[in-house]
C-alpha cells in the first residue's frame, strides 16, 4: 500500500531514490518557501502592532510628563508669591 506524502514532505526526502519527480520536489520546495514567507509576514505584522503600541504609550507618557512639569512650575510660582507676601508682612 502506497502512503501518500505531501509535496512539502517530499521536498525533505532524498530525491535520488527515483520515486519522486523533479517537478513534485520543486513544487514542495516552493510550498515550503511560501509557508515560511507567510510566517515572516505574520511576525512582521506583530512587530508593527507592537511598535505602534509602544509609540502610543510613549506619546501618552510624554503628554503626562509635560502636564506634570507645567503643574510643578505653576506650584513653584505660587510658592514664590507666598514667600514674597510673607516677607512683606514682617
């Protein structure tokens, strides 16, 4: 009984046995290449989405940092004004 082998698996077999044709081996190799390209494309899309997520986090933190910096500056101004008033009252 002949066991069916996929073209992808056939590309891994020692093709010098004569059981496989050159075209089938070539097709198996092309299918393996196509599978690997699909995996690379999937990994690429994951990297792009991860990069976008980090970029968004960076922008949010930058806005938060700027907001806090402005708040600190305003509070320093209030402290300075309060010190001046306290100095005038003496």
